[in-house]
């Protein structure tokens, strides 16, 4: 009990310690001079935080204090590791002001604080427990750190250091590098970090506008792919406000991509969603467009994937009128897929996004298929069929479907039932324009069969025998009968 506090209490005390660190500036006598140990840059050793250690009067957490002599312009790296507690680190200047602090979770085994210093003198290093009740051994090492290069060549790479803010209450300071581009280039800028999740921003030096930015992933890597006009840019690397300081590497290269100039439907292509985009007709969006023509009725199938932005596909006809759009793929639960029966004509496929100023690479796969065959039914028919991998995909539900056509000369009331022992049945009835006029999942309580009983106006209808869940196959029985009410 005395060695481990609850996670909630320890975390609260840890944050309160960091916020109170700045208070030790003017009141530096809280660290008794007799408790300090002198170290040199390059030193490393193991120490113990025990009952003989100092105690923070603000929260009762134990600490050890060390002194080191530094020259103006030096940069020092302070590493602390412990199997017993998450060490907090603070660095104070000769005048007692807080130079920097780094905090980690109560159970984190390692912390790092890296700071450049502007004046020569004696600096104070404090290694502290995250809260009262924590004690144990810790390893402390001090290293001299070479300052990073302020410029990044294109193409090229550069290493850097991400410092936290001087105050625990402020946002982490950005590490910056200058980048010059001679001419308009599709650039891929990647930052990889070891100790933190990085965020990269590309800022126009002349205007101060953020041209592109990206947050890091769980692999501690962030990538920006953007079309950059020739000019000067500033790369800003930032990190979360808490956690250790750390090193990173930025790589600048020309992105590998294609421009879909002569697109033919049925082929695949990759491209770039740039910052400046033409507007979509009848929409507030903007996007990259490719045009195509089909000579006869067919099913158009397009799938897009992108790691840079959440993609949206929009299809417009020759007049610019939207035909359909899709921003998610229920079958794959990622990216986007559009399936649509089309008549002969001219069309435009737009690649866009609902994201804020989306940019980056994308890949599109397209296919043109013959319309699915439909069997002509008469009322009072019973059909035994099956959904197979050769069945059509429903353009709105993305489930396998078998279609059946029925023509009604008069207003007719029909009872349509779909039964299967192999899947959860789902029925759809579409009019001649492809609009769903009736649908059903479970017709009766306790079953997975589907049923529709309703009155239909004269016309041609298409009955779709499909499933509730995607990617499901199996045999079924479809029954269509007249009813009188």
C-alpha cells in the first residue's frame, strides 16, 4: 500500500508536481544545499530515492537534487530510468528560474529532458517521485547534445530534438527546419521519432500559412504528402505536452505518384489530392476529377484507399448532376467503394473528402461489369436460388444479391417471402429507376426470414434477394404470391 498509490491519485499528484515545479524557482532554498550532489556532463550512476531523500513541501513527494556546471550555448540531455517509479525531471538555471521539466506516467520506466542553456553557471537537476509513497533506485546520466541543423536539403534528411516547453502549463515548443523548393514539386516529408508521437506542419515562410500538416501514428511516424510550389518553407515538429523529450529524423523526398491524365474506365490509377482543387458541381466540396464514357449499360465499380485523408467518391453525369456518392465501405470498414448501374453516356468520377483541407496520395481501382442477369417472374412463383461469389453486389447495401423482375399490369397486392437456413435474409424491391420502394429484414419474430406484403402500382419492379450482413453466401427460397385483402 505504501509503495503504490492508486493510478488516479498518482497521476493527479504527478501533474500537480509538474505545475508546482515552477514555484521552486524563487524559493530555491526548498532544495537544501547539503542535499545536492555535484555531477559533470558525461557522468552516469545509480542512485536511490529513499527515506533520506528530500521531500517536496508542496506535495510530500521525494526528490534528489544534483548540480552541474554548464557554459553558455551548451545543450544537455538528462536521462532517468527506474523500475520502481516514473521519474519526473526538472532543470533550474543559476538564477533559480525553471529552464525545463518533463513528466511521465507514474509507472513509466524512463524519462528524458533535453535543453539548451543561454548562460553559464551552476544548474540544478531535480529527479522526483511522481507522488508520495514512491521510492526505489534510479539510473541517471548526463550527456552533451549537439544542436540540430536548422536546414533540410531537398531531397535529404536531418536529425532533430524535440524539447518540451519551459513551463509544464504551456504547449511544447516547436522544433523548426528551413526547407527550400526550387520548383513545384510533389514532396513527401516524413518525421520518425523514438520517444514521442510527432506532429509535422509545413508553413509558408512568406505568409505564415500552414500549407500541410499531419499527426503521427502508433509507430511514431508522421507523413505529409503535398504539392509544394517553389519557395521557402518552415517545417515545424511538435509533440504532446507531457512525456519525455526526444530525438527525431525528418526525410524529404519526391513522392512517387501518377497523374490520371488518360483514364480509361476499368483500369486502376494513383494520384495526389493537391491543396488547390476544382469545385464539384452542385456541392460545397472540391476534388480531383477524371472523366470517362461507356457505350452501353453496365455496372461501374470503383474503390479508393488513402492513408492521407478520409476519401469520398462522387459520380456525376455529363451535365454535372450528381448520380451518387459514397464516403465509407461497409464491406471493408475502411476507405470508400462506389457501385452503380449506369446507362450509356459520359460521366465524371470525383475524388474528394469531407476533411479540412485534405491532401495526399490515393489509389483507385475501377471495374466495368455487365449488368446482372435478372429472371422474369410471374406472380405466384417459387424460386430456389443461391447467393454465390458470382452474384452481383447491391450498389447501396454492398451485399451479394440475386435479382428477379416482375411486371404488373394492374394495381396488385403481393406477399413476397425470402427464406434461408444459411444466412439472415433481407428483401428489397426497386422500381424501374432503381429506387427502393420496399424492404424488410425479419418478417416474423424468432426467424431470420424476410417478408414484404404491400400493394404495388402498375409497373416493372426488381426484387432483390440479399442478406442483412455483408460477405454472406448460401441457398434460399423466394416466394411471390398475390394476396387479396
